[in-house]
C-alpha cells in the first residue's frame, strides 16, 4: 500500500497495513506519517 493510501486510511480512522521490502522505505513512510499526524498517529 503506497504511503498516500496509508495516510488517507489513517485520516479516515481505518486500520491499515503498510508493507515494503526495504528498511529505508519503511523508515521514510514512518517519518512521513509522524510529520503529518504527530501525536494523533494511531499506535498500530
């Protein structure tokens, strides 16, 4: 699921799963979500 889809799912309060093959992409996705949602980011 691309990071844009994850951000939309998070914004809608839906549960989501993000999968990628590289640690770099996962770290980038995590930082983007933290920047966009801050402390409101769901813990799952």
